[in-house]
C-alpha cells in the first residue's frame, strides 16, 4: 500500500510474510538522497525517530525498511502525538 509517492522517493507499507509485522519501505530515485538518509539514520538516536530495520540495494531503486508509524500524516503530527512540539522536533533533527 502506498503511503506517499513523491517526485524523488516513494513510501509504502509492507508486511513480513512470516510474521505479518508491518513496516514502512522507502525507495529513492536519487542515490545521493539515499546515502544522506542512511547517514542520518547511522548517527540519529532519539526515541522520536523511526528506526531502520533493513537496507535494500537490489534493483534500480535503493531503499530502507523502517518502523511503521501509523495514524500520523507527517512528522509534525507524529511529534505532537508523541508529546513533543514541532520546535523540539526541528531542534532534535538538527543535532
């Protein structure tokens, strides 16, 4: 199921066939954006950030399998539901 389809990346909801656990799968058209996001995931460690589960380099579009956050339309909504405001999210992201 497609969650978001942008010009340079796509976010889909996927399921593990053996466990049924649901994840988000983000694919990239641009290798530089993929590398930048991987770099961010490697250094970011905060309870309000989703965690990567698997790195995919098969085929033409590299991707990242990560935790699925349901019920949120965007990161600001997620931050508010998690008890942190948008200002805090921006500050945390800049660290």
